[in-house]
C-alpha cells in the first residue's frame, strides 16, 4: 500500500509536472454527477426542507459537538431531508444562454460532485429505521436496507465506553456517511482525486454541521472508524466508491446492543453506468486502502494516539514567533450579520471576478474568526484543535498592510511573514490571475511528514478533511456578508510551500480560498 507521504508527493503540482501531465478531457466520456440506483424502493420527504433561522456566523463557529448558544433548544429529531438538501442538494437552477445550470449546496472541485451522502437511521422523524442514499437529482432517498443498523456504525467507530454507555455515533438517531465515487472526479483530476475527496466531503460536512448545529442538534465528524464494515453495510465496491467520514447528528437515542443489530447480509444494488468507459486510477484506491482501520478497537487506538501525543506535538498549533503582529477585531455576536444558515447556503456562489476595492478589516476579521475556531472531530481533544495552520496573502484589507501573514485563531492576530503582490499570488494558484484580484487568499497548510509520522495514513485523511471543512466554513462565513464573495482554487504545491518557507516549517498547502468584493 502506498504511504500517504508518497501519495502526496506523487500528486503535488509544480509548473514542470503540470506541463508533463497535460491531457485532453474526453467530453463524450464525462461521468454523470450523481449515481442512479435501479430497482430500489424510494421515499420522498412529505414536507419542504426547513433550515434553521440561526445566523450562519453562529452556526459555523463551533469547535465541539454541542450546538451554539444562539441555536434554539429542540427535542425534535434531526430532519434528515433538510440536512441532506442543504448539505448536498440542488439549491438553484439558473438558466444562462439557453442552458440550465444546477448548483449544489456545497462547492466541489470542477463541479463534478463525486461525494454522496448516506443516512443510517433509527426511528428518526419521518424516516423509519433503515439505510438510505440521498439522490440530489430528485431530492428522494433510495432505500438500501430496512431495519436499525446504527449498531454496525457504532461498532465500527468503537463508540462505546468501558461501562457500556453509548456516546457519539452510538447515541445519535442518525449518522451520515460521506463517500466518494472516484471516477466522477478522476475524469478530470485523475490521481489527485483522493485529495479532492476529502476537500469536497469537507465542504458538504461543513454545511451539514452548520444546519445541524443551527437546528440545536449535537453533531460532529468521526474520522476514526473501521472502513470495511461500512463498505459492506452500504453495498459498495471500494475500487469504485469508498467511505470517507461519518457524521452523527442528534443524541438521546442509544442504539440497541450488538446482539440486536440485524445481520449485515451482502447487497449488490444495480447502478446505472456513470459513463461509457470509466477509467481506473489505482493510486487513488491504493491510498485509500492504505489508510483503513481494521475494527472498532483499531479506531479507538488511533484516536488515543492524539490524546497521548498532544503534549509532544505542535501540529496545528504552531506558536507565534517574535515577528510583528497585527490584532484583528471581529464583530461580536450581537452586531454580526444575522443572515440565516439556510439563506446563506442558498446564496453561496463561486465568485469568478473580484474588484480590487478593499474590504473592511472587521469583515475580514469576522470571516476568519468564525471559520477557524476549530473543527468538531472525534480525534481532536485538549490543546490539539486541528492539524492545519492558516496563512493569508492580504492584498486589499482596510488598515492591514499588503503581505503574507500567519493567522492565529483564538488570539485573532496576524503575524507578519513577508511582502507579497497580486501577480505572485495568481502565479501560486496555477497562474490564475483572478486569485490575485481577490482581497485575501487563505491557505490551509499542514506538515504532511509530521502528520503521517504521528498519526499514520489515517492522519493524512484527517488533515485533508479538516482543511476541506474549514474551506466550507470560509464559504459560509463569506456569503453571510452581502458584499462579499469567494471561491476555492487549486495551486502549485511546491511553489506555495517554498513561498511560505522558512516560516511555515516545511508545511504544504491543503486548500486555498480567495474572497473579497465581487467585480
């Protein structure tokens, strides 16, 4: 199995490598951006989606599983239909030049939409116990299994403590599973799809967490789980599609003992082909297989490494140097934008042109503060709130000098690194001048060698996923402001790493988000 460090190096972009990799896309073989089961029963929610009125800026500013104080207390079950619609559904269908475009709730690399959402539910609202696949094309749910299979996920996550009490996955009325159907992204991005899988699952999970937390429900991301039982439960072939993360939503609905969980008989549901001639990219599958966990005990052991190593590592928490620092002043909850979570997701776009007009320092500070408070994930505890650090290339923010800064969450401070300019910023992003036109470029970076050394190949998955969730939260925090727009971009890995060195200590970029005033 390929080591995650080797995979990362083999899929890193440099100008020379990108020229060597050039190829022509075969539009006739373009995969459909959603999967279609054939012959399965389907259910459709009776009611229209009803997203919470909680402001998006409050809903994304959670670093733990508990909902924010701004959310209303609720005793209702999570609304599976609303959660899926605002995580991965179609939110608008504008027509341009006689062609209709179907925009999804969350951004995805290349608009190829290769991440699917499954719901493994007990008796949850309008849904009977079962395993469901959300179809974004119709808004309906394919029924893969009937019965309460939540115990399978609880066992896979090792989610029972020594006294037998249920926590996390084992206590949630529904747990969502994010998967990637590789070919739907690899058609364009080939071996780099394994990275994109976690970026794009991250933007979807950012929306899911925001809607769940905004609705007053407990929610978190579970990265530690045994993969093969989840593959079997969903009836997947991991050479084509594989699980990436779990997301339990809600609490107070403990699963039955393992002895009462239905036996997981093999299923092999029929699917309509994605395209005429799908192409295999073995490196993607090899990287995924090399990051699997064998069982719930292995998942528990993997999580425990984070707790044991937290005192010995500065991953994701690099201390400030003695460099010049600029204090930021984000707005407080009372004066922040009150744009609701659902409306923000519906408004979210993909900014194609930026004005050079500066944005206010307070809006910049507020976007950064809310989006980077920490990701609620099972592995993070104590002082270790993540594996990624944040660098900003500031081009046009009132009162902040143009330059490269490290952003320190919590302290809300920028630490000066070096000068920059718009032309250089565009070059770093694969020569895309539009990135330099934005007011701010936000790079999430990680020390891949240290992450894999400390936390194995599974740690690499978590670092990419964390960066993807922060990317999704940056989208939401940006579009919560009427005057701002933003978009994710890709980049030259080697050149960005060199540009941030030596300050970034060998870190390499995970994701890039550019925001500012639309032209």
